[in-house]
């Protein structure tokens, strides 16, 4: 399948409402099984945004524990407190 990243790819929704994200997009956007995405409808367009977990305290996206929504640095600080 040829994918045109610039003009989009035509996909057909199945009877359960699903579509498959083409491998090229998954690779480019670093999406794998279990990746959380945000669906957003705006002005007649549906967008899919990859959810990047951020630390609730400092806002960084690095080394974030997804269950706690805290980065390792902040977890250390909280433990020391
Ligand atoms: Zn933090």
C-alpha cells in the first residue's frame, strides 16, 4: 500500500467502528501496542494525538512513571519528604 503522508490515507471503518493505523504512521509516530492516544473532534475533523505522559509536579515528559504520573526525580523528592 502506498501511503501519502502529505495528503492522507483512505481507510475503511469496519462494522465494529475500528480502523487500522498504517504501519508507516505507527513507525513515524512511535505508536505500538498499548500506546495511549487522544482522539479529538474539532471542526469536522478527527485527530489522533499520541498521549505523552507528563509529570504532575514538574511537567517533564522524561522518565515518567505512568501509574503515578510522576517523573523519577519527583518520586525521589516525594520519598525523601
Ligand atoms: Zn517531575
